[in-house]
């Protein structure tokens, strides 16, 4: 089973991250969880979960509106939360194993820091490590409209080897609910991690 870094930052879209966390965990994968202070504020606003950024209640995140995951593993993975000042955490070093990192949702502030190599917190540093080690880094930015600085930072990140996968769900699977829209995006992230997970139907009738 794989080990991933999942970072939540203070952009709108916490339900995407919670579903992704649940899907990866239920599929047997291990997760280093990072959460910015702003992400905890967004969590309160969007899903009503109120944590200090230093003390995240992982079981509550895993149980939040938990839904079935197709082909779930017999044994779920582990989830370890690290505070953003803990540069001794494994994810701060390229010598620690990781099969990829996802920043979901990704604020324009974190996007800028990662695109410009400013490793001022553990999320920025872990992303920098993934880029320098040529590992998979998927950022899920959310802002609208996008200004020139945002667009330039996305281009920088793409040029550096990152994957910019915006929180832009499609509608061609005919979503009946918000859960369907969330699953569309989470499935695209899982696809880019190379995981064989189908949460929604696919174009062409598969799944
Ligand atoms: C409820 C809420 C929603 C927000 N939505 C966004 C957003 O969609 N995109 C964004 O770039 N910033 C958004 N922000 C602002 C960021 O949280 C803020 O710029 C913060 O400094 C980002 O810090 P971080 O990157 O360390 O998480 C939002 C803030 C709040 C409180």
C-alpha cells in the first residue's frame, strides 16, 4: 500500500479533502495529514468541525459524513497528523518515503509559496521536497476569478513538474447530489495518483 501526504489549506473546498482522506484511508493507504491554520477556519465554516490547528481529531475527519468506498481494503491505512512548525516530521525530508502529495484545497497563498520555493511551513517544505525528488505533487487550487499572479504561479508549478488539478467538477456524469460532484473531483485526483478507484461513472460508460 502507498503512503501519501495530504495537505489542507485555507481555500474553499474542505469537503473534497475530507472525502479524499476517507477514500485513501479506506483503500488501505497511509496518510501524513497536514493542515494550515486557515484550513481549520474553513473547516468550521464549511463543515462545522472546530479544531485547533495543533490538535486535529483525525477520527472525526474520517467519520464526517462517511460514505461507502467501492472495493475498500480489508485493513484501512493509518493517518498521522503533523503540525506545520514540525520540521522534524518525516515529510520534511526527501529521505522519507512518499508516493505523492496532494494539496487539497490549495489556497492562492500556498500556491504562491510552493511555486516560488518558499518553505516557511511544513506544507510548503513537503511540496518542495516532492518537486526536488521528482515525486508526484498534485495541487487543487480554488479561487475565482483568477488574477495574473495566480495564473503565473500555476504555470511556474506546472513547469516545475507539479500537476495543477483545479477544483472544477464536470457535469457530464449527471450528478444528482453534491456528493456526486465531490466524488467526480476526488476520482480525478485518485486517477492522477494512479489508483484503480471508481467513485463515479466515466465517460464512455466504464464504471
Ligand atoms: C471561509 C474562507 C474561505 C476562503 N476561501 C479561499 C479560496 O477559495 N481561495 C483562496 O485562495 N483563499 C481563500 N481564503 C483565504 C485564505 O484562507 C487565506 O489567504 C490564508 O492566508 C491562506 O493560508 P494558507 O495557505 O496557509 O492556508 C478563504 C478564507 C476563509 C476564511
